[in-house]
C-alpha cells in the first residue's frame, strides 16, 4: 500500500479524488492502492528546555546558556493531533512506500519530515512537488514524483532555522526577562522578531528627534507653466548618491549616471530668497534648452508574496497576515498558484500553458480577446529559468473563480491583471525637460506624455489601477511647445517650506524593509539582489508582524506602525547588535538560503549560532548597570479587522491587570500550529502568545538612578519625570500621575 501524506484535510481530499481513493476512513481516505492521510500543519515541534534536563524548568540566569547536546522533537500536546498522529503512525508502519505531499516549501518539508521521523517510517519515500492544486497539476506531479533525498538540503535549512530560533529565542528571552524585566513581563526576543522591532523603533526615534529646518523655494510661472529654480545638491546628498551607486555595482547592476551639480545654493533664509526674487522680478525669462526623450515602460512585475502583500496593504489596507490567508485560500480553491514564493519570474515550461490560462480568465475577455490567435510575447523580464528555484511567481491557474469572497476577488483581480499585462506591449511615453534662465539663475520643468498606453490599458479604470500606476500618473503633465531662445515676461514667487521627517512604517513599507534588511531601495533589480539578505522569509514575515502586535511591542495608528513604550525600551536596553541588527540577521538568512542550495554547511551555521548565544549571555551577565524595562499599559488597536476581537481582548486585558501570585514567569497555553519556524523561540517557551502582565508601573522617585540607561538620575519636568542624561539620548519619560 502507498501512503500519501498531505498538510491538511482539504488538500488530502483533492489528491484522493485524483488518485481514485474513495473510501473514507477515520483519519485517512483509501482506495486504488493508496491511503491518503493528513496533518494539521505542525503535529511535532522541538522539545522544550525542561524536557532535556529538569534544571532548565525554572528560569534562572545561572542555567544560561541552554544548549542541548542533541535536539529532539515531540508530539504537540493536543488530543486531536495525538489521535491523527497515531493513525499516520499505524499507516506508515505497514506502508510499502510513502509519498510526501506536504506544501512544496521549506516549512512544508520540515512538517512532514518530523512526522515521518516520529512515526519511525522505514520504507522508501517519494516527494510530490507541485505549484497548484488543479487536477492537471496533481496528475502531472504524480507522473513526475521526485526522490525524497533531492530535498534533504531543504529539510536541513528548515531544521537549522527552527533550531536557530530555539537557541536564540529561548536563551535571549530568559536572559533579558530575568536581567531587565524584573519578572513583571516576559521580554520576548526572537531572531527575526527583534531586528524587525528595531527597524520600527529606530524609525520612530528618528521622527521624534527630527528637527525641522525652514527653507524656501524659488519658482516662476512662464506661459502658464511653473518652473522651479535648480538647487545645487548638498554634500550629504552627493554622499548618499555615491553609496547607492556602490550598492548597485556590488549587486552587479549599472550605476546611475553622474550629472553635473549645478544651480543655486539652497535658500535657507527669507532675506536670501527675497533678494533673489527682486533680482529676477523685472528681467525676462529665456528658454535655454528643450529636450524630448522617448522611452518605454515594461509591464509591472508579476507578484511574489511580498509584493502582493505590499500592494494589498497600499490599495485595500489589508494586513500582511490577511493577504497571506486570502492568497492561501485562492490556492486551495485552485484559482491561483502556490503563494509562499519570493520570485517574480516564471520558468520557460510555463510559457506553452499561458494561452490556456488566459482563455480560462473569462471575466477578463476584454483584455484577453486581443491576445487570442497571436504569438504571446516572451520577455526575459517575465520568463527566466535562472530566477526560478522551487516555485514561480504567483499567477492564475486558468480555472474560473467561483464562490470567492469580496476580499478574495480583489486579490484575484490584482493577480489576473498583472498576468494579462505581461503579454501586452510596453507603454511608450515622451519626457520633455525644459530649462530656462533669468539673470543667470537656472530654472527647470518636466512633463510626461503617454504616446501609446500598451499594457497600461489594463489598469485604466481608477478601481483597477495599481498603486504604482497612480504614482506614475501623477507625474503626467503635458507641456506647451517651447522653442529654445524664446523669451518673455514671467511671474516669480517665493514659497516657504519645512524639511519633513521620515514617514512611520506601514505594513507595506515594513515588508519592503524586511525584504532588503532595512535598506531603502526603489529599483526592482537592485531589490532582487538584496533579497538574499532579507530578514525572515516571505511566508513568515506576516507572522512576525502579528507576533509584535501580540506582544504589545507595536500598535497601529491608522495605517502606521507605532512602537509602544515597552517596545522602544526593549530595543534601547539591548546593547548587543547581533540581536537587533537587520543587516546581521540578513547575513544569517543568506546562510540559511545557502544551506538550501548546498553551498553552506548546516552544522557550521549552528556552531556559529551557539557561539553567538554564548557571547550574548556573557555580555548581558557582565552588565552592572541598574537598567530595567518600564512596563506601561499597551494601547489596544481598534482597526477594522480587530474590532471583532475587542471583547476577547478586553477580557484578556482585565485578567492581565489582576495581581499575579508568582515568583517567576509561567508558560501560557501553547498554540497548536505556527505558520513559521520563526515563531519558535520568540517566546519564553517557544510558542507562548502573550506577555504575562502589561500594566505594572515602575515607581519613579526624583533623584533615583534612571531605570532605562542606568547612568543618569530622575529629574522633575513640567509635565513628567525624565532622565538627566536626556541630552545624551536617554528617552526615559514618565508623565505625572493624573
């Protein structure tokens, strides 16, 4: 008998239908020589500290670092899971062959391997590797089954990730909780969670410490067209440009062409501006140059998971987690391909299937009809085998979508339009740059005109237009015809402006920052090169952001992500860059990807992590300052998608505010399934969901040592207590009791 094991019951049913297995049994479906069974995501997990040695049951600094000589797995304690596991175990013990039908990704591989390992499977194992759940894809997958050994590096990468998260999460969480948390709140530290929180906190501190500077802009209107005075770039801007060029060269991309740094100095005083205004007021404006360049814009890239989450957040305000659930549902409804992908390309073998997929998009016949009977465009920006590893970009399967919710339909619409657009011609446009001069002061204006819309017709209606399209569209202003040498009167004016602080992160911009380890990158190709060093994986970033909400380290204000006081203080109290640097975490992520590609050794990665954990423990234990975290009540988020949970949240908060009779942190009930290995090790016992208490208030007395920095003393201000070291960057602040 051949045993097939899928990741969830619905997928098992789809596979059983294709294989001709019709007889439903308790925990599996049988027939035609097959027994098709399933897990519920994770059935097994890494053992908890006390299961290695009783000494690790209680939290104490003396027991750190906890490094088991050999890691073990256990069955998750849940009656439903235990019953299903025993069914799987019985089937596997008698099987002639096992076919691993888990999700075709790192996490899916780990889930099924752990179950087979725990069940003591001894027979040969094959792997089903498919990118969609259509009947055709499943049949094709079974016709081309692969050896399980081909996916050993994928399993090793997943195992290394899980062990790495355990090592860092378990040790650092206990270390910081016992050292700085005063047992009032679990201070959850995670390999990806903490650097992500650091991105939000650092941006927030930049905004808080931002000092706006006043400046003025000199503009003039000539022939109903506004021209702006050309401003010479500052030294800082030139350095930033040089750094971006270096990054592009390092990533194997073409650097931006250097331009002459011309124009007037920035106008930093009104007097300077008024003097320039008077200088040009009564002199004629002369056109010195008219340049018209025609260009092309290739269609927007196909979606990977991150870009889909970014677009849905910008366009519909969906959270990363909501978008992941929606696209997962579309995958299970067989209308979209496998979602947990980090490539925007398709492999060459998909090209012959594209006419059939387009034909299946019956609701989009207006756009697909012109492509019928033609040879479809095959761009290297879409079809490139070298850019596709396990899976290709997210595209429709060609099955007609039925019974979709409104939210699912919106997500499907984005995917379908992007897919159709890649077979349309480039958009042709003309950019006109006009230069003028008055009394040796140069002015400039730019206009853009669409000559042939090409693929942009697909995003023509405001409802369907993508975020990128709207941004492009805002620049479109057709200029009148100017002739070099023409001259005439103009109306100059001076405009007061203020420099603006950086914007707070939204989920969309945070996902992009995680993808590029915190570097601000607009260029698609350069972003691709930096993905290797991104923090987290596309499939787990949503879970990391949700974890930060659950820990009350961040909250939402409209679409902005704001760090809570506890979140800010946690990052400020961590002096070990290894724990909070997005760049360093990105390097570990790169090594995990290299393990997957067999270019890096898993054992070496874990040795490095063990060494790092030991160094962090030594560093924190040697800290003799009196620093600790001030616990403040977290502001509950009341966004649309959370309102339904307000009652539960209020009840939880009420419970959390009750005094606790305990001398050390206790475990909360563990979650049965985690979507991401990163979720392991982000909590005191790997999977706890919420801190033990949120509402403890630290007593503040004037003259005492600052609880945050440990250097200054508490001083009394007009509305709050603060630290005497505030000039040196300490942000401790506690408002007077009302």
